[in-house]
């Protein structure tokens, strides 16, 4: 992600945020994704959003690029192997965009 900062999260995860989008309008698909993220207090994994909810990875990346969502990379151990888990959460800008339209 070009231009994105990657500060360390207190639990060792990397958080990626991008500048807030200039438009306040969101598409129906963006709204559906943001509503799902807003209702997920522990964040959703990127894989869950793709497999279970049918979102394309480009759509998720667009939310992150526009500042409506943020990704956190968590490194976990499972079955003796190290795996990367990407979690996605709604940002304050994403919540504002939801409220502006709803």
C-alpha cells in the first residue's frame, strides 16, 4: 500500500491507515461492508469478509485506501506454524460516512 503508514499496534499488530476520503458518499456495497465492520467489535478477518460475505479483496483495499477502514496484521501460532491474520476494522471516518448517509 503506497503512502500508508504502518505503526505498531500495542499487541504487536501492524495497523495500516490511509488518508480520509474526500467524498462523503459511499456505494451500497461499501455501506454493506462498513455496516458489517461496525457490528464486529473484535474486527473481522479479511478472509472472513471474502469467503463468508462475498466481498472482493479489491473492495476491502478500497475501503482502507479511502480511510473508511483500517487493516491490522497479527502474527499467530497455530498447530506449531506461524500464520499471518489480517483483521479489518471500521475507522472513525467510516462511521461518519455511515451516519452521514443513514
